[in-house]
C-alpha cells in the first residue's frame, strides 16, 4: 500500500459505492459497540414485535371506547380538567360535549363494543386485548410521540426497538434486527428509531418514509449493478482487512488492543458484513410479488385507499417471518397536523380508518393462519387519545393524554378481554390504569426481558427504557 495515500482516501476509493449502502446509517462513530446481551432474562412468550403506529392520536370514544353518555349530553356544556389549560394555570373550564360520530355495536363472543369505523378489526376482537385505561406524558405530538417510542419527552434516549435488539440480539444474521417502515420525519423523526447512547448496531433501519408510496419503499443502494457478487466480496474483504488493521493499531483499551468492543471500528466491520449479506436476502423479502393474489386481497393491496398501508402491513409480516426482531409500521405523514389529528374535522377519521382497517385485520388474520401470532406480539396505538368534547366548540377533538385506548394481540396476552376503563365521558382513566412506562415494561416482559435489569451505563448512570418507573401489567398476561 502506498504510504503517501491516507487510509481515508483508500477507503473512499475501495468502497466503490458499497460503503454507501443504507446500512451505513446504522453506524455512529461516537459510540462504543457491543453485541448486546443476546439472551432473555426469563422464558419469553414473544419472539418479536410488530408495532402499528397510528400517528396523530385516534379518538378512543369514536373507535373502541363506547360512551353512551356522550350522545345523551351532546351539545351541553360541562366542566373538564382540560390537559392544556390545566397544565398552564391549573384551571378547569367548560366545553361542549360531543357525541360519538359513528355507531357502536358488540362483536364476537367477548361482546366487545367497536364503532363502525373498524368493521374488519371488529372481526378479530376475540383475539385482542384492549387497554382502555391508557395514560401517557406529553400533551403535544412531539413530546408524546417521543415518549411512546423512547420513554422520554425531552432527552435523547434509545427507542423501544433498540432496547429490544440490545436485549435479545437478532434472529436473522442477514437482516437488520429492527426495521421501521415509512416513518415520519416529524415529531422526533429519526429519534423515534434511534439507538441514542446504545451501540450503533442497535439503531433502527428505515425503509421508505412517510409521504412516499409504500410501493417505492426500499433500502437504498441495496444492490450494486456495476460489480459482480465476487468482485464486491473481494472489495469487502480488503476493506475489512484495512479496518481490522486499523483497529489492531488503536490505543489499547482495558481489554487490550484490537479486542472487539474496544473501538467504533468494530461496529463498522459488523455493519459492512451485514450490508453485504443483505444484498442477497433483503430484496426478495421485500418483493410482494411473491405473495398469492388471495393474500394481496386480504391486505387490501390493489384496492383504492388500502393499497398503501396494506403493503406496509404485508412487508411487516414478511420481515417478521424472516426473523426481524422488531418491526414498526407507520400510518402518518410529515405535516404539523399528522394523520389522525382532527382538531376541526373529525369526520376525517373515517378516511384514516378506511385506509388502515382492512390491512391491520389482514395482518392479524395472516399471522394467525401461519402460526406466527403464537410468538409475535402485535401492538396498535397512537401517541394519545382525543377529548370527549368539541375543541373550541367546533367539529373536532383536542389531544387527550389522560385516557385512551391501545391494543395488544398475540403472544403472551389474554385474548378477547378489555383491561381498564375511562370515566363516563371517556376522558380520564379511572380503573386498570396503564401508563406508557407500564406498557413498555409489559412488552419487554413478554419478550423475556426484565425492564428493571435491562440497563445500559452511560455518563456514569444506569439507564433503562422505563427510567425509574413502570410495572408489568400482570392482569393481561396469558
């Protein structure tokens, strides 16, 4: 090697496009890489998670939390402890009660009340565990979205997917262990799938982004048409040899020079190997043309309205089936008022429900018939709910972090039950209250991880997803 050529120049020349693979965004040279814990603390019920994020906050009282009192008192003024005004000056103000805009009826053997917005999901209520006493931190979308994903409103913390991968490692060496499909760039953006201070190998990999059709969602630069596989293999071998040589010459750490884990180059080496393997595996997994016409119809693919989100849901099933540990599906956009955020036009809920209802139901049905629901945990929900009163006496609902609904389905949770309840207006959670920290603790528990023991030392302090709070919701465990 010419001593007059710097290592940086050599790497830039030798990479030949390979180093620009999208997996490079898994790297963060400022972090010390680790391989993670790699094993559960106790016997897990779930091997993986599919998180379906409904960005903007669906209205619980118009979807899954039936409140007849709203119809009886529609239009009447009532005093409410409004989240925004109460946080500002501890005041209680009057608002006009707003009825449910869609009819509810009971479904399944469990008799669960579901609104007309979700006729397809309603067919699966006997497989679902509804959490109707949810609460969270954060009144605005940005803080609440960050809290849902990372357990913190304002600090840079690892996301749920990153903690999961750190605790358990990956099931498939040829794919990233944490993937987010079509995520939004707003309300936290990449922080919602970030590894933060965890080693960079645990960062989420984004496929597509909000605002781009799911049919175009790809891992960028996953192939290199200019080089054969053998040529790329030789390039990678040389590149990795240079990396290992550099690591061997690094300043000795507490375990000696060149030991894996002592240098950020370890993360570079591992991620380049993964990126090469992905070229042979990822394209075919993301190729929905391999599915039968019946399966495509099940998800609503090829149909107006449902095609886009149906593709996301089917990609999630294929990724989960291939061994991706944590898959997130995102229904949202990049605007300041995302998706379900209807402050003045609540009837838009019908459009969003129509776009997502059949794809989500199709995912549940497909997982069940393939036997994947037995060890896959499906989590559905938004960052908060909506108020039972009209915002500014208008035609929409304001944010409500004090009482809303999310649901879990699959591995380890009791099917066909409702846990928790809000008051008669659907405003505040009053029984079976589940804080977002509690939900995080429960999801980790189902994966075999103890949220109290899943810690990482950073800046002289042990951090965990649930911070200094959270408890496992034992009542919903099967």
